[in-house]
C-alpha cells in the first residue's frame, strides 16, 4: 500500500530531516496534557517482542513469526496469520527503505485483545511484494484502538531516514530498535510553520480511527485536484503540506483533534471549503463497517489450506476459482488412429476432406449453440474454431500434400501438426494457448475422416478430471457431467479451456507439469485448491476436513449471492443499477428470471440467421421472438437487429470476399445494403411488440442498431423502423444504438439527440479503439481492456447521454469482471448486461460499492497513462 502511494505522490526516497527535542508545552491545558500522557503511556514495546537476526524464506514466514509472537504475548485471541495475509493480498504494507508495517484487515479486529507491536529484523531481507521490494524490518501491529497512529508517527522519522532504516534492519540490537521507535514526537522539518495563507478554517476530526492511511490518502487525492494551490494541515506545533500521505500521518491526528486547513493560491478558498467539509463529514465512512469498495472478492473468503498433507502435493497455475474434492479420472490421450499416407487420387481425397470439413463445421456450430445457452460470450470460441476450417493457408498446405498423393487424413494431420508446432514455439503464452484450438479442430476432422466418435465417455459419478491438456471441445462437454474440477499438465490461465472452465464454474489448475500424469493414480481422492495453487493427492483426514470446510464456505458464498439474486442492485449510497442479461435464444430467456436478471440488455438475433439454410421468413422470426417475449414479460427486452458480417457470416447470404471483414460490410452497413432483409426483421419485432401490448397492456421491447459509425446510418435505420412500425400498426418502441466504434463515442453528443439510449459493446469498442483484432492472440492482451483510451470513449458516451437525459448500458464480456464493473459504475453507466449465470455475483458487487467514491476513483483513472495504472487505482479502493 505505502510503496504504491509514496511513488504515486512523489515522496522522495530520502528526506532531509533533523531530530529535535520535543517543544515545551505552550497553550495546552492540564487536562489535554494528561490525556496525551495517558495515550502515550498506554502503549509499550516489549523487549521480547523484538526478534533480532531472523532468517526467513518468504513474506509468509515473516508474517507467521509475527502472528505467533502476537498470540504468545496475548495481543490477539487466536491465530492472526490469515488476517495479516489477507491485508497483504489486498494491498502491500511495504513503506520504503526496507520497512513494512504488516497489520490485519478490519474484519479481524475482533481478534485483537490489546494493542501490541512485534518487530522482526531480517538482515538478509525478504521479497515482500510483486514489485520485488525487500523488507529488512517488519513492524507488525495489532491495534485495539488508536495507539497504532502513535506507532506510525514514530515510524515516520525512521522510514524517511535511509541510513537509520538500513541500520535498524541489518545490525542494530533490540535496544537500539526500541529507542528509535520510542520517541514521543515525530521528526519534523526545521522550517518554520507557514502562517500566512489566502484562506484558512478550523475543523475537528470525526473519524473514530483518526487520520490513518485511508483518510490521509483521500486528502492527498483531493489536494491533487487543486493544481497550483498549496494546502496544509496544522495540528498545534505540527504542520504538513497536503502532498504526501506519510507527512500527514506524521501529524499523529486522532479522533477529536482540532486542526487547521489552510491554503495559498488561486483556488485557496475553494480548496479549504471542500476539504474541511470532507473532514467534517468524515473521510472514512466505512470504517468499522467491514465494507469497502473492494470488499466483494468471493475468493478472499476461501482460506488457504494450512499445512496440507497427502501422498503427494503438486502445484499449478490457478485458472478458475473454487475448491473441490473427488476421485481422479484420467483422460486418455485422443484416440490414436493408424493413418495411411497413400491416397486414392487428389480429387477423390479432396472430396473426402471437404465433406469432413463441412461436417466438422456443423458440429462446431452445434457446440457453439449449446455453450451459448449457458455462456453466450464464451460460445464465440467455437465460432472461431469453425473459421479455422476455412483458413486459406491451412487448406493450401493440405492441398499440396493431396497433390503429392497423400490421403486426406494424412494431409490434414501433417498440416495441423506443422501449424500448431509453429504456435507452440512462440514466446507469447497466448499464441501457445491458441495451438490447443488448432489441434482440437484437427482431431475433430481426423476423427470424422477415420470414422470414429467425436464424443468422449465420462464417469457417471463425481470426479476430478486429470489430463495432459484439455481441448475447448472437451471442456464444453463437461457442462452436463459430474466433474468437480480440472487439472492439466499443460495450458495457461488465458487458454480457451481456462475461459470455459470459469464460465462453467469449475475450479481449475493448469500447467502442473509432467509429474501430473506420472504421479496421479486413477480413482484416488484428489483435492484441488486453486487459492493455494495446490493439487493434493490422497489427502489425509485433517486436510480433507479443511477442504470440506472450504467447499462449504465456497457454497455459502454462491448461495448467499443466489439467495439475494432478486433483491435490487443498489449501491451503498443509493444509486440503482439495472443488472440485465445477454441472451442468444429462447432457451436463454428462461434463465433470466431464474438468476435474478431484471430483463434483457442484449438479445443477439444472429441465432435466427447463422444456422439457417435460408433467410428465416417473418413468421419464423416472430414466432421465436414471441417465445422470448413471453418469458421476459413486460421487463426490458433489447432486441439488437442482426449483426451479420465480420466474424459472423451466414451461408445463405452471398457476400463478396473482404480482406478485412471487421472493417467491411457488417452490422448496420449490411442491413442498409439489404433493406428488404432488414425490414422483414423489423416487421417481426414490431409484430411481437404489438401483440404483447395488446395482450399485457404494454411491452418492454426496445430495438437497438449495431455498428453505427455515422449519424446518417442511425437516421436511415430509424426512418426504416418508423416506416415498418406504421405499416404494422405497432406502438412506438425506444430506438437505441450500440457504441462500438470510436466515431460513435466521439459523436455521442449528436447521437444523443437522435437515439433513445446507448449500449456500449466493449469487445468491439476495444478492438477498434486500439486497432487490434480481438481474435488475434498475439495482439489484444487482458490488460488492454483497461486502456485509458477505452475509458475515455466510455466517459464521452455517458457524459453526452446524461446531458441529453438518456441512459447508457454496457453489454460486453468485461462487465462480469469486478474491477471493470466498478469502473463502469463510476463512469455513470445505468445498466450492466451479463450472462444470466453472472447476475447474482454482479448484483452482490453493486450492493457492496459506493458510487460516489468510485466516481472519484474513476476521475483519477482517467488521468492514467497505462492500463496498469488504471487497474492499480481501481484495486486500491480499500485504501
């Protein structure tokens, strides 16, 4: 926490300070002096709580020493290790110059019986955080009251003095360390107090815990908003400029203190008014409530296993959260076929290959539809696989083998092996992960050519799946099987298998290594704990007990989410967010209410067109839409007109080949070029809306146009819709548009005068803003989703919509990510649309945050220059 903040606020690595004796009391009353002496004397550093010359291998070992000593000294009532580790997982407690101040999370305050400090000196140092900062002196704090503020005050002088900090962490004895931390007043600058200001006012500290790290950080952030204006806090003889959190902490401000807020500069009065008002209101409104903007992290409730034991412990890469215990099922390698090289002539073999490719294409579209029923966003994986079957390079290479006399199966296998091997040799993990998709497609085609089955045989009892690797197709088959977890030798957290495992809610460990299949025995009990990176083979009784406790805990988290699924999603400060669903079929519609969705934020109508042999007529389209409307009732049902083209071609509509279909005729461009098809779809929508309004008295159907890039496109689409509506005699429906291209965001102010609502498609908006094909694994990386450029596009859209009295929703895959959802809430988005299965968790997250605080954080995020900075700002919401 402190390492991030000191760097962010420009705190120098070493400050010129001078230790001065405490000043004589001036105007303090006898009562105030007595109170101060009582506070100071109530805290003592005990000699045996200073552990000198310790050798530890990891941060966890250092925290274990601190926790054990705290328990021994009676500072805490039970093991405090998890409380310390939870704090580090949330935010690092590293300060600077080799010093950290580990302390527990707010939720563990009930364990603290009295304030105490345990100090661990580590002369060789230990890596403390992901940035590689090394700690030589860990000052562990268990705080029952506000005494820890005095510790922070005393530490300030040490932390700011690099030489002293190094001495204490490497060679000082216990007496020297105690003396350094036993000063009654902090070190402070020899400069005289600033007394001449343009504006000044006094106020009292109302926060029960005083001015500790979180409220001090808020003050620094507020001060940054007043560029060119200098702001100070003054408490008695102590003063700090409000440009450094640690300097503010050195003031030792506690509850009830009277302080002065002063400023000089062009916005002095405004700064003083806003900051003093914030202090008077309370800078830490969630203190003691146990809730923060970052408090909804379900896996934080899953404790790491303590000293797990079993026949063997294997470690892997966490790919999907959760915990499981079941017998091992070892998936054999794909069926080995004897593939003959010699073919029966190029033309004959090409005919066999074409037929197999067509059959594989149909199978993959069927898999896509099945996956879409549960996880529409992930279903695109199989659409991408289907596109691999049309890859020109692959087909050309296979044809060369056929021309040389090879059989279709042999030619295909050789081609796939060659292309996949090139991917697997890549230095980029995401490209290596995509090789699994290519091999998956390759196996499917060969299996068809060799007359084998493409389906696997699975156990009918609960099992943990053990495999060298798992293809996306195999993973998709697991949705209806009693699988409890997945463990593979190969793979990474960005693989399509991992994505599907998360969508299916299956815990997964990948990249375990070759010892996985060499060590696991079929049928033995297996515990899978991604939060501990562990796979435990034949766990002992105590480990089984821990795992079962964690399983129950995990189920309680899910049950709690599901139990409150029907409650409105209202932030802590009263902002209501509509949480609705992305669906692709009538089968999806039933899941909306089952999971607590408030309606449909995106109905992908492509499902009506993609698998059809010919264009569905109006009656067919209306019948399918009517099924969905009956399920949704009069709740919001946003029907997006067909987004055909790009990555979603249809066989019955012959389109010229495009070198870059993503930049070609797709979405509304295609609809406006084929107005007859477009008008038939609009007629089906308006027919259903009319029937519903007549039957129920109203309709919740909205119409949304995709891929709008120019104002005249929306105007033309709107005019056609009104023409069809009048012909049908249907009621007026809200007409909205997708914000998917930069031009739409840049012109949002103009579009807001025409459209009734906006819905942001983050997938396409990201790819077009960054000029990165989202299907190219060598380009778009996960962190790019947090690009400041993307945030600015969304901010432009919400600002324009709000000014025009219109609302903005978001329906991209990113909405289900907690950090990104917080950004959207802070940007003023009114509706979040996700897969039905994600609704309960998203509603729980909404109820855990404070929109006004997120708005402030997002304003800082908009000033960031990199995705990493954005993520750091959002993830620091608990500070």
